[in-house]
C-alpha cells in the first residue's frame, strides 16, 4: 500500500541531520557498554568486590535491555520522535547518576536504568532510519550506525590511554561524558521530525482505516514461529560467548596476562579501528556469496580467534588475535540484522526484530558476563580463571553454525515480498503492508 503524501522523500540535508542525531545513540551504546568492560578492574578496586560479585551484578544491569523492549513498543502509539527524545533524557540522567554510585549495588541500579533508555534510544533510532531513508541509502545509513557503535568503544580506549581514570574522579569521569547527548538534544530537538510513515499510520488510525495494532504475540503465530525461534536461537548462541568475552577481556588482560592499562587502551583503539572494516566486508560478502556462507565464515573466524586470544600469553599474537576476533565476532552484525528482519513480513518485522534482540539476544548480555564471572572466579569458580571460561563458552557457537547452514533460508538477491511468499507467510502475489 502506498503512503500518499507521506512517501515524499525527505531532503538530503534533513537526512544528514537525522543520521548525525541517531549516530549518537549508536555511539553511546558502544561507549557506555565499553566503560564497564574496559574499566572493570578499576570498578572492582573502588568497591572491593570479587569477580563472582562483578559477574552477578551484570544480571540486573543488562536486564535493563529486556525492559527496553516494552519501552520501545510505546513508539508505535506515542510516536518515534517523543520516545527518542525522552530516551536521551533518561539515559543521560541515569548515566550521570552512575558517577555518584556509593557501592556496587547502587552502581548496578543506575546502570540498569541507563540500559533501559539506551536500548530504547538505539531501537527507535534504527526504526527511524528504516522509515525515513530511501532504499538506496538505507543500507549505508545502517552501516554507519554499526560503525559508530564500535567507535564508541574506541573512544573509551582513547580516554583510557590518556589516563583519565587516574584523575581525581577516577572511572566516574567516563560516565560524566554521558552528559554530552543532552547538550546535543537541546540544540537539535526542534529540527527533529516525526517519521512520515508513522504520521501516515496515525492518520489512518484516526480515520478508522486501522482499528487493531499488531498483537504482542503475533510473531509467535504458526506461520512465523519457525523463523522466529531459529533466528532467536542463533542470536542467543552467539551472544552468550560474545558478550562474555567482550565484558571480561580487559580484566583478563590486566589480571591474568599482565597488561598495563595503557597497553589495553592501545590494543582496543587499534583492534576496534581495524574491526570496523569487518562490518563493511560482511555487508559486501553477504551480497556476493549469500547470507548463510557469510555467517558461517564469520562465526568460525570469531570462535577460532577468540579462543586464541584467551589462551596465548604472547602479546604480539594476542594483538593480532584481538583484531581478528573483533573483525569476525562483531563484524557479523550486518548479516545477523538481515536474519532478524528479512525473514518476516513488513507487518510484523519490527515486532519480530524486537523479540530477537530484546528476548533471545538479551540472554547474552545478561548471562554471558555473569557466567564468566561466576565460573572464572579465582577463589570460588568451577573453572577458576577467565581465559579458560571464555574458551569453554565459545563452544556454544558451534550449534549456531549448524543451525545457520542446515536450516536458515537464503535470501540473497530476493525482494522482501519474494521471501515472505517463499516462507509461506503470505499468499502468493499478496501486497505487503
């Protein structure tokens, strides 16, 4: 169905402004997550807690992303623009409060609140790009978001290398940087518009043309359930070892391999700088050889180089392994996004993607770091060290490779309508709304 006047393209100038505003959401998601990962030893020293306690506190922190699922759904009723603006305010407030934490549990609570609004901000940002950008520029815009997510991690590395953590406020200074999005919001908020497609949908609802919203459990209907569970399981099997490793590498490098904070910073800056190329290569490769082969290559590379990274003591080999682990482990993002969106019809695509990210993938955010902390605790852990624990968890990705190769539909070169027909989700020749 056409959107009438809402289908008129936004000006290139406005789209550039929109991308700049939304890039900040991706940047600070990477930035905020990396503070906790890269400054874990400093936070441990401040609050005097064990590795096991550090791991357990990640559970309530990352559950904020689960709550973000319900906040994000409000954008279908309230609009994209207001929810994005209030999410920026919420994220900024809780990030600033994190700098005032007095113990590990107040720290966890403030980070829980921060994750809620950061997750909603990021999800709404992606929706706004999909709805506002023309098809010819949509892929590049989404690629820019993923790239700036990695650049957020690089910024933490730069500040770490500059010794900010050694200043009077120590690691708390990193969280005060989170006030910057509020400054940008105050300057740009009047120029940010509601998306044309939401406005058109709202007009249809007011006119009585649409009387029913997509039900909460719609993606679980029989015609969609297979793909939802398949894509969700692949995301979960990848995310548990992935986020377990990224959350603990800096701690492992300093405590088990004797790296200095400056060395960690340099490794992160260079490795993530190189790793951003992985997003670009993945996007090109999935168009050339297909989604499934690309995913298998990237999954295999991520597993192999992550195992090397957490097992070798030679710093030169560790440096090369870190670059390639980031290249493959995080660079697979474009094909994972394709799995989570292309395999569902337009009517439920947003809901299905939200289920995949905020229910299945959330397991990695919550349980990955917690398992590494609990099993790898040097005093009480069943495995007793971080390196072997992460290596053990990496094995979880192997079933994911099998699921992709054996059961994941290949969508290379197909329009969304063709995919929906092939998967039996709409009648042949139907028009997707």
